[in-house]
C-alpha cells in the first residue's frame, strides 16, 4: 500500500511533523518498499510531493542511513535540480550515507563541490560535512582534505568557525599544519569576537603539536 497519503501535503499540513513521523515509522518498520516509493517520488512533478519525500528521505538517513544507502545516484542527480529544497535535501541525504557508500560519493565529488559553490548555505554546509567524512577514510583522505581546505578558504566568514570545529575528526599528523595555516590565514577577516575565539581554539588544539 502507498504511503504517500501520509505526507504532510497529502494531509493538508504545512508543518514538517507528519514527514518526521513518517520517517520514524519507516525506520521502525525497516520498510524498504516504502523507502523505494519515497525515492521514486523525488522526481514527482508535484512539487509538494517531491518536497515532502526528500524531507522524509533525509530524516530516514539521519535515523538509519543504511535504509537510503542504495540510492546515492538518485540523490546525486538531484544536485542539478533548479528547486533549491530538492538540491539541499539531496545533499543532506548524501551526507547521511557518506560512510555507508563512500566510493560512489567520492566519484561524484566534482559535482558535489560545484553544487556547494553555487548553492544555498545548507547545500554548502552538507557538502562540507561530506568532505569531512571522506577525509576520515584513509583511501580518500588526501583529495577530500584538499577540497575541504578550499572550502575553508572560500566559505563566508560566519561559517568558518563551525566548519573548523566540524573538521577536527579529519585532521591528522599529515594535514594538521595545512589546517592550522588555512585557519590562521583567515583570522584577520573575522570581525565577530565570538567567532574568532572559536577558530583560535581549534588552531590551538593542533598548533605546536
């Protein structure tokens, strides 16, 4: 039986609670058929349905990434979407399954980074998270970290502290000097004292070790 009638738009709701409840239901039941239906409807011509489906899908990914891990290609395809919600939703879904399916996601890094550079703040946030996760895996670490450094150099000032903090798990003996150098090079741009202190704290963690 279809689960589309449980989507927020189908229920005449404008809040996200029904979508969150549906995600939890699918995860509790480990309902792979429901996941497949949701993924298929990411391409529904009805924007309300597709928008609700991407919300449910990435909520499922947050709770149990293995359930949506078989569908990276569909999410990658949606990075080309002109619909902002579908693009950042797809990037969010990809960020939840990066460690489940790193090979396919790594192979699509050019597209992921391009979407980050040209998309919304959320799109970039989630792309940076993908790079950080890939940089923790030995076979992808060098290239992923190099791309992460590019993001740290080019991101808006108000995002840098958060990215620096999130990147900590990806920093190792090999790349820590480059990491510290990158953050230090941007310190003079940071006007907000609270942001600067957060960045300095991260620098201190790795400087001189």
